[in-house]
């Protein structure tokens, strides 16, 4: 599946939880949690912004909720890989994030949890 997405959407790259955790440590990637607010409140990747999927385009266009920086890489995650890919694609198609790399966490938050990585509540 990774190869398919990479072939069709080269602007967007899939990473596993271990690699995502490395990016978290470098502090120059904005983590965007596109699950709903209830899911975010129950536990999320430390420092992640909460921008529920249905608000991603509004966030980019109107700044409500606040959009992630256009000068830092973005890592999108959801419960599924597919939905995060769609969300991250909105950043790409907006044209405002042309200079950054868009990453998607494969397997979403469940994969992060399964890897035993730090969760913030
Ligand atoms: C939030 O998402 C979860 C998982 O998809 C779903 O079960 C729940 O009903 C959603 N809650 C709201 C308030 O949308
Ligand atoms: C983030 O930091 C790493 C390590 O310093 C660097 O290789 C990478 O290019 C940086 N990415 C951005 C978008 O600044
Ligand atoms: C990308 O970077 C170039 C060179 O720094 C800059 O001129 C341009 O405005 C940037 N584009 C976006 C969409 O941020």
C-alpha cells in the first residue's frame, strides 16, 4: 500500500510509528491529529494540534481552527491511514504548503499506541 500511495501522490510520504517518533524529537514537524475532539481528548501524540477531519479545509482557508505553520513539515494522523492521507492531501492541494513535506502515520493512532510510544492526555 505504501508503494501505491508513493507512486500516485509523491508529495506525501508514509511513515511508521518509530520514524514518526523520531520526527517528534526533532521538533520541526507539526503533528496534526485529524480525529474528532473526543478521540483527541482521550489521548494523543504529545504536542499534536487537534484539527478534526471535517475542519481541515476550513482551517486552511479561514484559519479556524488555527492552521499549522506553512514553513514546517506536517505529519497527519487519524485512526486509519486512508483518512489521514485525505487530510494531508488538502494541505497539498491548497498550494500553501508547497515547501514542506507531508507525512502520514501508517496505521494511525492505534499504531502509535501499539508501539508503546508516549501519549499525552
Ligand atoms: C469520534 O470518533 C469515534 C471513532 O471514529 C466515534 O466512535 C465517535 O462516535 C466520534 N464522536 C463524535 C462526537 O463524533
Ligand atoms: C528538521 O530537522 C532535521 C534534523 O535537523 C533536518 O534534517 C530536516 O531537514 C529539518 N526539516 C525541516 C522542514 O526543517
Ligand atoms: C517557498 O519558498 C520560496 C523560497 O524561500 C518562497 O519564495 C515561497 O514563497 C515559498 N512558498 C510557499 C508556498 O510558502
